[in-house]
């Protein structure tokens, strides 16, 4: 069940990721269409050449093809998510984490189902040890009888009782009982070792995912800076185009840089969100 939950988390984020990329592709298509219309106007006014307008129209065709591919990928991701959840589903937009929890906080308390099951197995094995040890304890037996009297005594007469106490020690079966105790104790040690192995594997998984989250958050900051610089390049290209110091190709190239920067930023956000949820799942808090 724990492994199935991990697949669901992965499928959910795949769906959310492709939806975000599809939104970026549609924005890029609208931008390419706007540039193509602008190129048409500049050609009509004699500012741009026919070749430049054809390049802009080619960019529109490329953007539309990207949208088509993104739609297909998004539909496939939604289908995979629906298969795992058993219901027609499409992921909500992912939430980008703002901070990275410390590694000590992440490994301080684990509440995973596999660890809970390991605890149950250890407790069950310990109960078996107690039960087997109980079979080796002495058994106290009590019996009693009254001697029959004829004629029957009066109520004020003394009655002779014969009470017997017996203490039975399973000497003959003692060896077999202790062997069962040793076997049960071995089961406890095996269950405890399995629990420690699961704990170690969980901590190693948390360390790895924590590193992924830290790297994703660092990349996120870098991608945000790259997008800002790309947008500033567009503003500069537009200003030069108005002054006649740039061409439509320069503007188109600048806008292409913005589109690429947005996609890279979306991927960085998706990676950070996925790593954050993987960390929560690894600790059992998701």
C-alpha cells in the first residue's frame, strides 16, 4: 500500500506538471501569433521584409505543434492518474514550497505504514515469547474431598476433609518448551532487525529526497532570475525596434528566450513541488 501511494504521488505530479507546461505552450502560441501579426503590419508599412514575416509565421506553426504535443502528454498523464486512483481525475495545480525543512526535522519522527507494520510484528513476536515461557512455569493443582460418614453427622459435628495440593513441573517437556522459547526469541530478533533495516532505508531515502528538494529550490531561484533577465531583453529589443536599431528577428529571438525561460521555471517549480511531496511521503506525513 505504501508503494502504491508513492506511484499515486508521482502520477499526480506528472499530471500537474504537464498541465502547467500546456499552459506555457498556449501562452507561447498566443505570443507567436501576436508577433506574426506585428510582422505583417511592419511588412505592409515597409519596415520589415517578407522573409521576416515568414519566419514569424513559422514560429506560430512551431508553437501550435508544441501545444498539440503538450495536450497529448497532459491527456496521457491524466489517464495514468485515473488508472491508479480508479476515478476520472486531473491534478490540481501544484504548490511550490517556500522553505526547505532541516534534515534533522525530516528524520526526527517517522510515521510510515511499513514501520508501523514492523512494530506490530515485533510486538507479536514478543507475545509469542511470553506465551512459550509460560508453558515452562510450574502448575499448581488443588483437589479436595470429604469422607462419607454413616450415619450422617449432625450439623454441629466435625467433618473430616481431605485436601490435596499438587505442584506440577513440566520436567519431561522442559527441553522442548525451552526450544520453543528460543525459537520465539529468534523471531523477535529477526523482526527487530527487519524494523531497523526499514528505518535505515527510510532515513537513506529521506536524505536523498532532501538533497533533491534542496537542489530544486536552488534551481528555482536561478530560473526566476533567468526569466527576469529574458523579459528585460524583450523590453530592450522592443525599444531598439522602435528606434530602427533592431529587426523583427531580434524581437522574435528575445521572446523565444522568454518562452524558454518560462518553461524552465515551470519545470523547476514542478521539481520542487514533487520533491517536497516525496519528502512528506517518505516521512509518513503526507
